[in-house]
């Protein structure tokens, strides 16, 4: 499973690139634009075919989530610390930077994005902390985030990750975003095949 996180900055023809990624693969898209308003998100979503909405997750915006019947809501750390935490729903995720948080929040979120697994591509100096096996018997879905490329993504299934959330490797060069996504998806699929 691969989640593609949108670049925080605006990307030229972003709706077209998101649509192409959703067309060629089975990924989910996490709309994460910290400076955007609900109106900005709506304008972007209106340019994406609605049959893809069930594969789009939005960060912190419950109004847009409901309006477009999106796949889920991703709770930022700020939202998690200031809003009432939901009872577990299949469509909730959150990011964490400490394995202890898995235990604290496991009954509230269906997916966790753990970072940084490898040295971050989009945040220089954000160094690897979780490159290795996850604790056994977690009983939660953990996606690796941070520094993931088509070479190191192959380690993740063996380490216990159910997938990867990617940002820098996709958006470093937006004109190659679809090709980069396809390379990641092929590497992920191959590593899952080898593991089985």
C-alpha cells in the first residue's frame, strides 16, 4: 500500500498529476496543504474525477471530507492534541514520531504514519530513526514515512510495515511524479511477492 502525500507548496497542474497517479495505480492520495483553506481544497477536488474520491484522504478538514465523501481524514499532531480524539473509525489516520504513541492511540486511528524511517528527502536534516523491524504483535497498520525511494522501499514489508507514505521522492521533480510513483509501486509489489 502506497499513500502519496501532496507537496505542501502549489504544484503546476497538480490536479492532473494527482489524477494520473490515481489512474495508473492503487494508491491513496493524502491532501496535506497546511496553508490551504477549505475553499482551496474544494477547488482542487473539483478538478479531479469524482470516482477517485474514495481514494483521497484529507488532513484535518472534516467539512471537505463530508462534502466530497472522501476516503478518510488524517489527523495532524496539532488536531490530535486540540480536538476530541475520535473513537476508532476505519477512515482515520495520524502521524507519529514515537513508538509509544502507537500504544496510546491504537484504539482511535486505523493507520499510523511513522517517521522518519529513512533520512528525509523533503526535510534535510530530518534523520532516520525507525529503519528496522517494528515491534511484534502491534495489531495496528503502520506506514513508513521519510526518505522512501524505489531502492529502500523493498525493506519495509520484512520490517512489518503495511505500506509507505511518500512525498519527497514523488514531488522532487513534479514532471517525473507519475514515473517515480510507478517505480515505487513496482518495487513495493516485488518486495511483497518475494516475502510471500
